[in-house]
C-alpha cells in the first residue's frame, strides 16, 4: 500500500469530524388528566402538570448525559412552557456536567422555538466538522408524530417530513435515533387503549355473537420505520405509550419513604399503603430497609433537589429511566429496533 492509497482511504472513511450525541427535550405542559390542562388566564407556570413531572423530560436527558460521560453532547431545549428561571437553571446544570477528568462534555445547550430551529441546527453540524452518533427525543408523542410542544390541543408535530429536511451528512454511518415519546414505533392510529377490540354483531359464521378483532400494528408505517428509511439509521422506539412517572421516585418508593419518615421522624403519614404498616407499628427497620432508606434519602437530599418556580428540579437527573406504559394493551412493551431493510 502506498502513501496515496492511505490518504485516499482516510478520505473515504471521512475521519475528519468529531462525533456528538444530540438530545431534543420537549416542553412538558400537558397532563393525561385533561382538567389539569385548563389555565384560561395563563397565570400558572406549571399548568397541566404536577410539581414532580414538570421537568421530567429534562431529568431524563440529564440522566442520559451522566450515563455517557465519555461522549460529547448537544442539547436542544424547547423553550416554550418553561419559565425564564427554569431555563436558566436547566442550561447551567446541563452545561456544567463534567467527565471524570473534570472536562465539560456538553458542547451547547441551545434554545429552540420551532421545528425550523432544530432542522437548521442539525444541518449546520457538518460545517462545524461534527456528526451525530445518536439522536434522542424526550417529548410527548402520538402515532406517527413526536410532539415537543404538546399542549391540550396537541401542538406542532415532528413527522416524517421533518426528517426529510435533515441532511444525511449530519449523521455518522451507523447512526442511531432513540425516541422516548409515546407510540413512535406504532403505525396504526386506530390502536389506542387496546390492540384487541370486542364487537357485537354478525360473525363470519352469522351467529350474531360477540367477536374479537386484532388490529394490525402496521409497523412499516410507523414514524420509527419511516425515520430508519429516510436517514438510513437504526431507530429504537416503543409501540406503547411511554411512562415517566418513575422519573424521581416510584410510587412504592414514595410509600416506603412516607412510612419511614412517620416511624423515625414522627411525621404524619400522607400516603395510604398497608404494605409498610409494619414499619410505623414497630418503628424499626430491617438492615435491608435501613440501606434502602439511606439510598433514597441521598436522592432526595436538598443539595440535589431544588424548587424552581414551583417545579422540582433534581440536579443529578432522573433516578429511574423511562419505561413502557400499560397501553395500548396486547402490544410489545419492549424498546424495539427498526432498521432499513
């Protein structure tokens, strides 16, 4: 092999760029309980959501970054729906994350207010000699759409047309897209709560009895599948809705802490969980329970947790990852892989 062939091979491999991971963080201003979304006067900065869920997308993004300290990161944060103080705290916290050598690993925390902002930023990366290795989405979603700005009336969607606007040269060969929005992997919008539908009426045997229809998933029509084809990337997504309720603590952990606080700190119990009545009755913890209480106390330490405009902000990010919710029933709960055939 001569010198010219080495130079040629290096050029073909396109090694003159740096790899980055990009996270798109949607706004959280929508509740699954419709009545919580009502704020006619626009006076409540966390209307529609509870204190612990307002920054759930942010918390998951921080967790992901902190689990990937060997990588370089860029955060694209939807500014709508967050207060100025919340945005300031998020930006300072995210850009302050360092690796074990003390080097900052988040190159930029960029505020976005439209889909064009995201497209423009991603398409500008190649000019900066940067390419995306993994693109993450932490946002709301419905079938065939990711919704970074979702409110009561859905909001501006990211659909397959959005991905058609992205330059392929902004991604490395073998790039990955991970969506933690609801039902990105599902292609049939008729599947809502359950894939299986029971109906009354005539069957093929004309008996007039109840019969069951199993709706097709239409995976090849899903947004995940379309992304994989358009960008020639591997995509990971859920068929079900995504569950963020465990972000800070699980319901069981809240019950456990409540019982322990009542037994050891003489606090009044605020949760009804008979599972931990033995703790309040005996006022004693087993070694395993003591270790668990210590670990959970470390997570809720005031140094890690602050309140910003009535929203809980854990500086170290989510304690638990996103998981599949219960619906739609009778579809896979796995984080499925989609790739171009």
